[in-house]
């Protein structure tokens, strides 16, 4: 892409410019990031920004897509791991590390960039909500895969368990923006994984043939005696 001004044309790297825009939207949110902030940081004119990206909203959507891309997102890499417990724990821990990384804005862009939107920008909030629903679907599908592969019990509620994991993840984003340390974030995940284990244990018990409370053959009563049948 060429930036034209007085004198000879000046080229700029659109990929690098998009990454700069992503970091601005991540730190300041959609409404908090002005056109002048974008063009100043990217080193281009408004005309060149519109020519390269279409509009501020289109630039924002491209920035979110970059943020969610496999090259940037720990979630995509983590959900490829096996077994499922390792995938979920790695997703939480690596995102938490990214949320408090001093080299990046704190927290999650998809959670934080659309807070407190004014009139006329409600669709931006809707777009980010759809991104979060997509995250839920990816986690749910990974849990369903674990159930199908046998490393999670058949009775596990995949949708609710995915909601649990995503709630922890989004809560960590808010905690990171509020200044929590990496150690504090990891301690939360320690507790979350204990809760995960309990959720799985309860699902395993519910799926067990001995979890119904009905008596087995050895516990059945002899008719008219009130005594258990079978050998004493």
C-alpha cells in the first residue's frame, strides 16, 4: 500500500498497520479509539486508511479477526490438545498469561473493546457478543469431542460446562484489566480446574449404572420376610 503526500509516494505495511490498530482498539475500545489516534499511530492519512480498510468499523472488524486468528489466539492452539482437560486448562492458563503480558494491553479485546457503547454503535456490541458466542461454540464442540472420544463421561452437559469455562476466561479478562498479577490469575485457574474435576466426577457418577439407588439382585427382599434374598 502506498501513502501519497508531497513528494514521492510512501509505502506502508498494511499487516503492520492492522496490528497497530488492533492494539489501539484492544486498549482503548471501539469508541475510545479515534480516527486521529489510528492515523497517527499507523503513520497514514485518513484517505489512506479508508482506501486500505474501508472505514473505522471495517478496520475494527479486521482487527478483531486478527486478534482471534490462530497466529494470535492461545485458544485456537489450546483446543487442539488432548485430553480435553489439558485443552481447557491450557486455554485458561495461556490466555491468562496473555492477559497480563506487559507487552500487550491487559485483558481480552473481544470482552473489553465494546463496553459502554453509545447510541448508534449498538451493532458493535452485537458483533462482539456474536464473537463470544462463537467462542462458546468452539469450547462446547471441544467438550463434545472429548465425550465422543471417551475422555469425558456421557452424562456431562457440554453446553453448561463450556459456559463455566468461558465465564472463568472472561472473568480473568476483567481481573487483568483491573490489575491482577499473573500469580493471582493462575490461582483462580487452580480453583477452576478443581471445580472442573468435580463437575466431571459428578457426571461420571450420574452415568454409572449403580447411581440410581435401586437395589441390586443381592439386596432384593425375600417376599413376605423383610429379609434380603440370596445367600447370607
